[in-house]
C-alpha cells in the first residue's frame, strides 16, 4: 500500500494530502529532508511527473555525529538544525509552498533523544515530521532512482550520514530492501580509533548480511547520496571528464575501485583542494569511499551509475497516480521545455514520424532519443541567429533533464546544433563528440539536418509535414510535396534537401504530386 505523507499544509493550500486526482493539480510543493549529516529543502514548481526545482539548499548540521558513542543527537547538530529548519520553514512560506513533506531519517530514527527533537521542532515550526523506518527510507530512495531511470535494473544504494539503504531493482520494480548502519558519521568513531582491521570487518560483516548482495554481480549499482555524488565530482575533476553532469555519470566498477583507494590515500586535507568537493563534505569522503569500495569488491557490479535523484524525488513520485508515474521522464521534460520555448504548440510526434524513414534500423532506445530531439527542435527560434545552434546545444547538454545517459544527452544536443547550422563542427561540439560513438554522431547529424529541412519548409508550423513525406527508394532520397504545398518549395528548401542528401551520402530529389 502506498504511504500517505502529511507534512506542513500551509494556509490557502488547495490540494489534499492524499495526492492529486490527476497530473498537474498540486500547487508548489516542497520536501524538507532531515538527514544524519545534512538538512535540505527542495521546492518544486508543482507536483507532477517532471519535478522542476525552484529552490535547493542544504545545511551540513551533523545531527548524527558521534552517535555510536552515546546514541544521542549531537548537541551542536541539534542547535544548527533548529536554526536551519526555522530558515527553511520561513522560505517555504515565503515561496507560497502549498504542501511541505518533512522527512527524518537514520539519526533521528535511532537516537534516544530523537522523539524529543521531533516534538520540539513540530511545536516550534508547526509541521508534522515523518520519521521514516529503514525499510521505508530504502523504498523511497529506490523510487527516486526509478523516477529518473524507470527501467533501472540492478541494486540502488543510498548512503546517508547514518545509514546505507540497499534495494534490489528488477526492470523498474522495487524488490528486496534493507538498511545498514554504515553511514560515515556512524562509522566515524571506529575510524578515529585507528583500528582499521575492525573497521573493515564491521563494513564487510554488514554488507555480507544482505540476503540479495549476490544479485548485484555483473549488474549496475545505482549510487545515491551527497557523499557519493561528491566522489563522482572528484572523479570528473581528476580525470578531466568534459561534462560535469552528475546524473547518470557512469564508471566501470573496477576502475572506480582503484580511484576510491586513491581518494582514501589523499586524505581529508588533499580532498579539500579538489574542485567540486565541499570542504565540510571532505570529512566524510574517505569513509564513504571505503564503504563503496568494499561493496564493489564484495558484490562485483558491472558499473556504478550515479543518480541525482533519491529520497526527496521518491517521496513525491510515490504520491503520483500510476498513469502519471508511467510517463517517460525524458519525453515529458522535453515537452515542458518546448511548451515555453517553441513558436507553435509542440508537434514532436509529427516530426518523429516524418523523419522515421531515414532511420529504418532504429532501436526503441534510439527512437526515444530522436523523439526528444524532435520535440525540442524549435526551442532556439527566438535567439539571435548567430547563436541559436550553440545556445540550443548547451541548453540541452547542461539542462537538469532526467531520463537519458550522457551519450543520449550528447546525441540530442548535437542534433539540435545541426538543426540550426547544418553541421556539428562548432568548437562547442567537441565537449560531446568524445562521449558518443561515430554511428551515434552520424545519426545526430542526419537527424539535425532533416529537422532543419522540415522547419525551413514549413516555417515551423504544424500540420504540413504529414502531407510531404520523405522516402528512400533504391538508395535515393525523395521529398514528395503535394499541390497544396508546392508553393513552399524554393531554393533555400532545395539547399536544405541537398545538405540532408550529403549527410546521408545518397542522391536526393524533390518532387510534386499531381492532383
């Protein structure tokens, strides 16, 4: 049964806490996550399949620091938490947040004075705090992964300051789950004792106790949590990776294991010098690296995929109707962007069908990327002509869009570059070209040039292309125009057709149909 969350419903908030009847009905929504190390508020434009963050701020309070010694929340952490929670509540009210989901995890759940802390902040700030069980925390973290990667198949792991949640994912379905006391703050006392043998044994014993740990072998591991995201940032920085997008950043597990060993040897002072790693987060990175390294060595996953989506997104995704949850996050995100950027109502499906004959061997995955590019193909029409291609490219390459990996992101971005200039040779393209293979690069060029032809011929207006099909017959490309649209042919259109023929390395002909 799906959980019902009741957080803080502020004055004038229309929706029920039971959830929206259909997509788009909830007002501005926030999630306040009270973790063992950090407290974070994220406010979203609305509660829907596409979660657009309007505000995202964290405070590293360290509630769970030193809990292994006396099982009480850190006094300094509690004081910092009170101050930051008061700020976050005030911000949420100022932003007219309709519903605020307030979640507390391992430190509050396990501390002897956790109930006292919860009672105090509920009285002080006026909202209900939902203290998650370990299993519920694991389930919601896994749903966060599925929110962005609906067909994820492997094991998801969310490392917080106090605990590690592991969930077996089977082609988008949540399976077995568990929670382990392996957060860096929980392990801190043992690490400081200097008994590394005992530290390793503790980590290994907990990991070995997971009944489904063997299910990870040769499958992906989906890494969630601030400390592990910092590790991804460090890997990008130290290896010179050209695209600083954390979501779906992928590293071969054997290579990552070696890198994690390097991070541990660098030490805290060395980590603070690495761009992208918060100086306060650097204190937890060595232990976070060690836990991930031991998990890789024991379970032998094929690759580690970092997810920017986790508990907070999972909480909201959990509340959506099944029909909304089933929507594709990439396609829905593309539609959101096109709705506010395009000249006309988005007609991506029309462009998708029109370009279909050029990609007879499309796989479902390639077709999905082509669909996204078609939807987004008119987003830069209002830009200065000299900068349309580059601006469209960077917008997609760097946008916080879920639902595709880095290669897919590069494909769509390069296709939009070609849509505006007819090639993918601008200097900016070098960032993407090294992340996709030659076949995918060629398809991006062909698609972009085809979209350029389609938009030039129609002026971007919908309803015309279904009557002017593209066909490939006997190795030749035909662009067939009916009498109703014959006047729209001209020199510029014929030049665009020639460019498409050149990209496809075949002759082309524009022809008209008689009545």
